C-alpha cells in the first residue's frame, strides 16, 4: 500500500506541475493532432478522481494525494472546449498553432460520454447540464449524420473501430484507406445498445471459440 501511495503521489505531483502551465493534461504530437486531447484528459481525470476517493486515509501522503488531485481537477477548462459560449458541443482536439483545425465534435454513442459528465460536474469550469443532450446524445441532423452507417450497418453499430491489430494500433473506419480488414472485438461488443442479439453472438463466439487467444 505504501509503494502505491508513493507512486501515485509522484504521478500527481508531476501532473499538478503540468496543469499549472496548461488547461488540459493529455496531449498528442502528430502533425495536426499536436495539442490538447480532451477525451484522453477525461479518461485520466476519471481515474484520478477514483483514486482520490480510494486514498481516504488521514496520513500526510494520502492527504497530499487528495489535495493534488483536487488541484488538477479544478484546473481543467472543460468549458473552453466549446470553442464559443453557446456551442452545443464540446470538441476533441485543440492545437496551439492550428487551433480547432480538426474540428471534431464529441457526439455519442461512444467513449466520449465521460467527457460531458465530468465537464458538467466540474466545480470550476462547468458546462450546462443540457449539453449532455445537445452534445453526446444529440438527436438532430448533426448527430444522425455522424452516426449514420457506422460499421456499414443501417443502425450505426460499430464492428470496425480503433484498436490494436496485426500492424500496431490503428483507427479503422469502413472507407477506402482506413479499413485494413481488422475486426475489432471492442467494436462488436460496444454495439450492444444497437445490436444486442448480434453483439451477444459475437461475444459468445469470441469467448468460447477464441478465448485462448484473448
């Protein structure tokens, strides 16, 4: 337990120093994707908040962990990722030299739900609660267009998605140049809300017939 506490305290100290300089935590270093990644920041932040709840001891180290995580939590400027004040969406990327060039709106059904939940719950930089419905659960033409033909199916189920594969990690899509023939297990399983019967069949197939490879 002591080793875990020390390691987490070291991590929180490093992240706290980073958050003093930036309004986000997680970054990428691609040609366009060379700045803030709000989704990855949210994944990291939810883990830190869970750790803050777990390390509830009255000793100096655990108190410091909670204080540093709270400091990081309060510095993430979720509302800034709306681009402008009355925007219905949060955006995935921001670049220090290209700004919003990728312009990727966060619309579900996908892993970005937690971004809206954390942004709404933020004690310092919140977004309106209705953005859950206007953004992630968007049902107007923007949302319908975004979800149409996911995975090549009428209902928008995803059997192709970003995952590790035979040629390393890749974000696959059912379009020329982005589909390398990889069937991602996570794509089929994450489609349960849209294709419960088919996804269950896929899950059983993976488990019973290919479990030894998983």
